[in-house]
């Protein structure tokens, strides 16, 4: 997966990179256990300060998206469900409310939003859930 930055935008570079890595994991472009470039290597490739890359990796590690193996590098973490079901639902509803608010202000109808979401979900990798409700 190739990371890109837009220096002309308002969004900070570290947020751009963190969002791209999160999306890459969600879309299956980055697989659990996959090694990411080192801080130095990625900072050289993107021509950004190494502290920016370190900040991205630290934030994503704190959020459970990445993990560091001492002396080996940074890797995509295995997905976990560390949060309780109510806490996970609250986070999802908060994100959904922000998304729906934006859709309303952009002038989309309920039907248009449902159609776009239905189409877009096909582009993401979803965990498999058994009949007992356990993710595999």
C-alpha cells in the first residue's frame, strides 16, 4: 500500500497518514502481521520529519491498529474486541451520527445515503462471525 500526503490541505500530515493506514487495514490492503516501513524509511520516502511518522505509529499502536516488536519493527496488529459491546456500540453510534449529520448538510436523502453505504461496504473486509456471535 502506498501512502500519500497532501501538503496543501488543512489536515495535519500525521492525521492523513493515520487515516490512510486505518483505512488500509479496514479494506484489507494491510494484513495482520504485515510489516510496515521503519520510521526512518517512511520519513525518507514521504519527505517528512521522522517525528511525524513516530507520532502516527505511536497513535495507531495505542489504538490497537499496530504493534511494535522490539528490534523487529512495526506490524499490523491482529484485530481485537477489547471494548465491551456497549462501549463498541457507543463509538459506532458517535461516528455514525457525525457521518449522518454531514450527509444531511450535504443534501442527501435517506435513500441516497443507504445506497451509498450499501455499495461502499462491499469495499471493506469484515470479520467473519459464527452463528454463536464469535468473530473468527
